């Protein structure tokens, strides 16, 4: 009987091996190309890009946003006029060859100031977004994964959501502008203050989104399996939880850029942003309001750049949200 059972097991093993070879799988051996182990991930990102390209509005917005980035970064190397240079004899000039977009009340070139202002405004938006997303993701991960921390962190989030944003920003700028300006200089001190204030008051939505996704992931089979073999909490979060919540984080990040640009422009328009010799799009609006009737293009041009940038970022966020939704991507 033992010999018969041994022969039966041997025949079953040969049948399984033959089926594996027929399917192109070598039993007991690793894949010839270890990089193919990540083929599924690469295919997923390929599907995301394919779905994103099918969103016409998002693609047009991406082209316009990249063009704006090139305009503010590469433009100063082609148009070398100093944005702070004052030429009283050319003040209030209209469109001309020397000044394609005219000059302001002090004779400063508007094209050069739009480029310089765009660099600052976009830098503020990106930096404030990084601060807000980092803080919000950290709080959301901790709140969603550790049950004991959920209640206090969510009460803190609700407290920040209940605070009036603009008065809080005005208070922070009023209290900390002078100390930071004395420590880092007027321009850098104001930059640090504005990005810190915007980032510290914009993390709440990201925290709630990440927390909701983490609460759902905690009940998934692969998380329970990793817990059953004793995986430490920090490794669980970094290797299993965080990669699975990157999609909503990326969408929240794109929308956070638009919010930060709008907030910085509002502060500069109220005269509480950067100093007068440090142009931003919001500061250009503030300087042009007094002569808006006589020289309307000074208001239209920075306002157009602000609106176009924010609209493009919002459309890119919508495209990413649709592309990263598996229910839409699978169609």
C-alpha cells in the first residue's frame, strides 16, 4: 500500500510540473527577470496615464500649466530686464517693443514683473502644499491606524476646521512678520511666514481623507496577514498602508496648490504679503488697484495668470481623481 501511495504522489507531482511548464512557469525557481515582479505596478501606472490622457480638460490644463511653469522659469533668461528696475521716464507706458506688456506707475517692466511674480506665487503654492500634505498625511495615518489616537487627533482637526481661516492668517502675519524679517530678511522671512501659515491651516482635508482610507485598509486581508506574522507598526504603515493611500494624497496635493496660490494672492492683495519690491501676482494686483480705471491691463494680466493657474491645477486634480479611481480605470 505504501508503494502504491508513493507512485500516486509521484504521478500527481509530475502532472503539476507538466502543467506549470505548459503555462510557462518553472516550478521552484524565481523568475528569470526579477524586474517583472513589479510589472503589475508599472501596468497600473500605465493604466492611470492612459485614463488621464482620455480626460481632455486635464490634458489641456496640463499643457497650459507646464507652459506657465516654463514662462516663469525660462522667461527671465530670455527677457533679461530687471523686474525691480525703475525708469520714471517710461512710467505708465502702454504696449511697445521695449515693454511688450507696458510698465507700471514707477516705470517697471510688467512682463518681467509677471515672470518674477509667477515664480514666487508658484513657489509659495508648492511649498505650502508640501507642508500641508505632509502634516495632513501624518495625522491621518496615525489617527486611522492607532485607535487610541483617533479621537484626540480628529477633535484637533475639527477645531482647526472651525477656525476662520483668513482672520487666523492675518493674526499670524501680524504677530510673526517682524521677528522673521529681522532673522531672515524681509523677503525670505515673509516667504517662510506665508508658506508656514498656509500649510499650518490647510492640512485638515488631507488628514480626513487619509484617515478614512486607512480605516478601510485596516480590515483588508493582507493587512491582517501582515499583523499575524508580527510585522511592526512602523513597517506596516510604511510598506503596506502608505503606498495604498498615495492616490488620494496626490489628488489632494494638486488641489492644495490652487488653494495656496489663492490664499497668498489674497494676503498680498490685502497688503499683508511680500514687500513692495518683491513682486507676486497678488502684489501686482494690489499695486494696480488705484489706477485700475486708467490702466485696466495691470489688473487683468496678473488676475488672468492667477485664474488660469488655479483653473489648470483644479482640472489636473480632477483628471488624477478620475484616473486613479479603479472603477473608472477598469472600464
